[in-house]
C-alpha cells in the first residue's frame, strides 16, 4: 500500500506531522513519563530484546502523559520491565551501563529471545507449505485453506504494541522472521497446488476453476488467474486511496461537498475510480479475428491493450471529463473493467475505499499535502496496468475526535 508518510520540507502544522520514534528516543520519552534513572535503564534493557517503535500520533494524541506510566496507551506501546525475567533485565542493563560493544549486546539479546519461544505454535517448522520435501520460506498456512505471503519489505509497523505476539518479525534476527523477497516461491507453490487439485479435486476455488466448463483453462491460465487473485487487490485499492486523496485535495470544492454530505461517498468513489485510473489499462487481449477500431484495422491474433483511463475521459460519455465531479450521478465507468473479466473484487474494492475515505476524511477533514504538488510521482506499480503514487506525504491536520474521548475509548 502507498505509504502515507511524512516527508516534510517545511511543515505547515508541525504538531500533527508523522514522525517515527525508536529505541534511541526511549530515554527522553521515559523521562517525560516521570521514570527514575534506574527505571529508564530497565526499559532500555527490555528494548534491546523486544522491538520498540511508535510515532508522533500515538505520543501526542493518544497517550495521556499525566497518567503515564500507568496510562493504558503508554503501557500498550512502551516496553515494560516485567516483560522479561528480572535477571535478564539486569544483565542487559549491565551491558548498556558499561557501554558494551554492539556484538555483545546482540549476542545476549539473541540468547534471551531464543528462550522466549519466538514461535510458540512451531510456525517456522510446522506451517510453511513445502515443495519436494523442502519448506518454502516466507509462506505460511494459517489455516489449511489459506496461504500467507510475507514480503520482506513489508515486515514493519507504524507502532509496535509492547505485547505484540509477532515480535519475532520485528527484531534484528533474520533467522526468526517469516519473510521472503522471492516471488518465485509463491509461483512454485501455486503450480504445485494446481497439480495436486488436478489429481484430487475438492470443494475449493482452484478445483472449481479447474473444472470450469468445456473450455477448461490451461495450467498457465489457471496460474495467471490464481496469481491475479492474490495480487489484484493490493496495489489497486491502495492506489485508489492515494490517488483519490490527491484528487480531492486538487478539487477542494468537491472535497467540501463530500465532507458536507458523506452520503455521497459511494458516488464519489466511482468518480475517483474514473478520474484517477488506478488500473489505467486492461490486461492484454488478443484479437481472434480482424477488427476495425477508429478507422484502424487490427489483424487477427494481434495483442491489444485497451486504455480504460482514456475511455473514462471520453467527452462523448462524460461531459467535462478532465474535471473531478462527484455529482455525475451515473457511476458506471470502465475503471473496474467490463464484460467477463469485470473486476472480481469490485464490491470489495469499493467497500475498502469507502472505509478508508470515511475514516481518513472523517477524522482529518483538514488533511493537507506536505510536499510540492508537482513533486508527486506515480511510479508505483508497473506503469501499465497499475498506476499508484510512489509516496504521499501529508499533514493530517487537527483530529476531529476530541483528545479526551480518544484517550478513554
Ligand atoms: C480500486 C481497486 C481495483 C481496481 C481499480 C480494479 C480494476 C480491475 C480491472 C480494470 C480489471 C479488469 C482487467 C481486464 O479486463 O483485463 C480487474 C480484474 C480483476 N480484479 Fe480488480 N480492481 C480493483 C480491486 C480488486 C480487488 C480488491 C480484487 C480482489 C480481492 C480484485 C480482483 C480482480 C480479479 C481476480 C480480476 C480478474 C477477473 C477476470 O479476469 O475474470 N480487484 N480489476
């Protein structure tokens, strides 16, 4: 998903901008909570073993510092000395006090982590699918019917909970992590899955696709469909959310109209799909016979790429097509495709976008760009079928939820 991150040349509202805080900020932060020298050292000692990361929103908006260190939000995010045996806390605190070299601290932390039973259900051994007797790293069966793919660059979070049961994913221990950057692993898994279901069909989607009518899909087509099912819902919806935020900020009157009447959200989302083209082109088609389009004859068996984004700017179909207008009334456009390949995830995409925009605009109606508009780039995705922002720096602006009720929710 497009990172909504803060890259602020000149922050317009410094108090609301996103900033990450890590273990090196712990001492200052725990001073703010009123901890003594010894207590602060103990917190830092725990953070050599378990991950700590939080952000300015949690610190400035969610934690009640007057109630810290007992404030529940503070406890949720900050390492607590009783999370480790006292002897381990003392040992790590001792190493920190004597400024021990990084390698000694890491070795001691590693030894403690291994005792903490990082994968209590044997996930690394028992859950990965295997191929020809070898486990596939970075893949997990959470349930027999599902497969999870853990992209290496995705193993982070904007704020770790101190009691995160997935802590092993976030510490500096490559051997403990479920992660891969080899997409070939997933392809190999899907290939094997198709072969297995061919031999033993069951009551599942792959078997249904395998049995699809007389015109059965080839293995290649089936793999392509399965892979699309896995990936089609990620960058697409994320790009719609990012692209949509920019479009609404470009058209403040439309944004105001939407804020004034949130009931217009479904129509606004269809207009954002039309206007921002998260999927600007359909996937490749091949002509089965000669066809003439716009006076040009395309012979049979030629590859054709349909530009959905262009069709959605057809002035004959959409008056003033280059303007965002959430009041167009008729939501139908080609942004989710057409015909038998019409987006399988269309209802989900609309729902996800609706939840995201309602939450974001509901909480931060004063959202602003935190970068020069001209500096935004759309390099995410393949540039052909996917069109998304590289990053979207924003200033959230004041929250519409009063601080008090936020704290005690
Ligand atoms: C804003 C978000 C999305 C947009 C703009 C979008 C757009 C599209 C488009 C234009 C097509 C047709 C491609 C073609 O004709 O070649 C398509 C197909 C497809 N989409 Fe989406 N999509 C979105 C979200 C999703 C989600 C959330 C899922 C699933 C979880 C999904 C799954 C699929 C699948 C499986 C197909 C292939 C259908 C087929 O070939 O029969 N999409 N999508």
